[in-house]
C-alpha cells in the first residue's frame, strides 16, 4: 500500500472529524457513553463521544490559544503526545506529528494533565 500524500491525509482527517461531528450530534444524546476507536497506520483515534463528562473549560481555553503551534501534551496514561495542534474540539484535540511522517493523534481533553508549547 502506497503512503498517503499530504492532501490524502488532510482529506482523511476532514472525513474523520465530520464523522465524529455527525456521531456527536446524532447519537450522543441517545447513548451518553458512546465511544469511537479507529486504528489505521499513522492514525491513532480513541474518542469518547458521550456526554457523560465535560472537559475542563480552562484546559480547552488554553488549548485554543495554542492552535497551529508545536506542543507536547502530557496525558493521564503517562505517554506524552507531540505535534502541531491543528484542531480543538469540544472534548478532544488533534495533533499532527511531522517527525513521524504526519501521524495524526486524537487526545481526549479530559485525559490531558498539561500542555507545553515547544520550539522546533
């Protein structure tokens, strides 16, 4: 299988984000514990689309202020995520890590313990 081009990765990201938006608006009220997990090469997606918990407003505000910047995100799992912060949703963020060929990472805001901007 040939690697995805940059445009193909962006198109795939848009489709994934649209899918999560569609699921959030149509299914989360009927099922507050709805989870979505997609594992594809170069993409790590694990989102809780339910409405059971609300992420910290201050953390989301902090993340919004770091859009389009290189960041390191510390999570409750202990494994830091690194990349360009390209999207801040209601309950998750999207990072693109150029050092690994454009790997997409989706991190739940509720799982974020800290975030720091880095210089590359």
